[in-house]
């Protein structure tokens, strides 16, 4: 079963397992680079300038949502199915490219109107600079690289431009007057990558505008993805927005630390699913049901053996993690992080069903229902819970919302998944986590530096967890062990 991770012959030798590793590495670097630059930028630019930059970024974020218009997920799904037909693929890519250009122009019209408003006008130059990312996003067609599973190129390109942006940041941003330079450098890294994407796309197709858009054919699924992304954005942003309105900036700051750690955990398993989705779409389009089922089951087992110990580990070490990441003044965020650690598992399973079943199967309506219902519940519960429990209430509503998405999608996926075979992996992982929890509990009795103690707990916990999984003869872990032995 696990051999499916290597892909089939018709996939032209592209290893799924290597792509997963590459994308996880890229995700890690995307998280690591801001940690390098952020302390420097906060010190040089100051709080007020960063506030201006973040406000302008929030405006661009909503304009990006309009510009993207759900194209990425839809294009990956349909493009992967057409991949072996160069002529059909070329037509489809040009249609998506043209729609992207149209929605980007619409975003610019909205931006010009917004920048004419009195409250936003002072930020217009920052918005104009950051709006270059809208053009880059339209021209760059990032999704095409996912369609062709070219994650080696994506990783190398991302690494090069991140390093370049760091060099430029330290070279040219040296005072509070460097705000606009900072904004331009941040955009340059992304736009430069998009230009490379456009040039690289010639390897696969000839990208150009087309009159044959077939908007009627594509509009319905695109709208489903767009509104799903919109409601997800509301779901993601409403916690901190409502926390600020109902409880004040202090609790937003406390909660933001927990959310940052939570999002890092989510990015880890999302990086796996993003790689796998194009392959699942290909198998779905070729009616290879057995291959698709085997691959889907393998990925679920992989997600479980990673996410279960991750959630348990963060829950048990949350106090030390907050102290190291943010400092003692944020210690109140520990309880919120513990709640969010519990929601990691629900979020992982919901994401798995979205990327592996809902999107490849073109069940866009289920995706929209799940995201809309969860966003509505999140906002309503926030109104009642945040005034009473502050940041903990916001964390709890996130947990409930993730469970709602999971429950809605599970009703559809359950008949398609032999959960009895996966149950064995769950039992093995939970049992191994019990041993891991015991080792962390014993190490907590040591009196030493917080950083050293967390390092010891992570190392011993991971080794103990893996050792238990080997004792249980878990097929995924044993496969990894055998691969290492062969090398």
C-alpha cells in the first residue's frame, strides 16, 4: 500500500513522497524566514509603521480574495485531469489565466474606489505598492506548478527569493523612513517568483489571453470555491476581530500567540495534502478507483501518525512553548493554546476530507455548506463566549467550528472510507502517545533551562513515540525504517 506514495509509471517518475518532503521543507522555510526578519523589522520601523503596513496588508488581503476568485483549487482539480491531453490543457489554462486577469482588473477598480475613502486615503501609497502582488498572482499562475507536481521548482524558487528578500531587508531598511522600501521588498519577493512562474510555464503550455473563456461552464464551480474561501476568511479572522471589539487589544495579543502556533501546526499537514491533491484528481479523472482508494487511505494514516502526537505534544508542552515563543507576559495564552491543540486533530481530518475527497470529487456544494455553517457558528458563538471567557472563548469557538466542518464532511466521506482499517493506526498512535506523555511528565520534574527542557522533551518524546510505533509494527513507520536501511 505504501508503495503508492512513489506514484505510478504514468506519473513520469515524479515521486509523491519526495514532493511531500519538498513541500514540507518549503512550508518550514516560509515559517522560519519571518522569524529571522521580524525582530529586526519591529525594532527598526516601530509599532506605528508596522500598524500602517498591516492595515494596508489587510486591505490587499481582501482584494486578493476577489482577484483569486477560487481559481487555484478549481484549476488544480480540472487541470490535473487534463494533464495528459496537451491541447485541452492549453485551452483550459488560458481560460483560467484570462478569468484571473479579469478578476484582477476588478480588484484594482475596487482598490481605487477604496483609496478614495477618507479613512483609507492616508494608506493609499502602501496599498498601491502592495497591490503589485495582485498582478503577480494573476500572471504567475502558481497553480500550474501544482498541476504538474513540480514541487522541486517551487521549493528552489521560494528559497532563492526568500534569501534575496532577507538580504535586501537588512541592506535597505535601516530606519523608520524605510516603510515604503520594506513594503516594496516584501512584494518584490512574491512578484519575482510569479515572473519566474510565467517563464517556467512555457515548459508545459503556452499562456496567453483568450476570447474563448467559456465563462458559463466555469462560473458555477468558481463561485462555489470563491464563497467557500470567503467564508473561511471570515471564520479565520472573526476570532481576533471580535476579540478586539469585545475584550480589547490586550486579549488579542494574548490570543494571537496561540493562533500563530496553531497555524504553524496546520501548515504542516496542509503541506502534505496540497501535494497529494493533484495526484488524487488525476486518478479520479482516469477512473482508477482502487488506486485512488489506496492512496487516500495511505495519506490518512500518514496524517494521523503525525497529527495525533503533534496535538498531544503541544498540549503537554504549551506553557514552555509560549514562554519561549513570546515570553512570560503572554503566559495567559497557554490555556487558549491547549484548546487549539485539541482542535488540530479536527482541523487535520477536515482538511484531509476537503483535499482528498470533496475537491477532487467536485462536491463543491458540500465544501461551501461546511465553510458557511462553520463561519456562522463561529461568529454567533463568539458573541456569547468572548465577553465571558475572553481569549479562551475564542479558542473554544474555533474548536467547535472545526468539529462542525469535520462532521458535515464526514457524513459524505464515511461511506467511501474503510475506517476500520484506519482505526488500527489510531489505536497504535494513541498508545504510543501515552508513553510519550509519560516521558514528558517525568522530564518536567527536572530543574533546568526552559529551552533545554523543551528540547529534551521533544527529542525523547519523538524517539519514544517512534520506538513504540516500531514495536507495534505500524506499516507507515516500518516502511520508513526499511527505506532508511536500504540507504
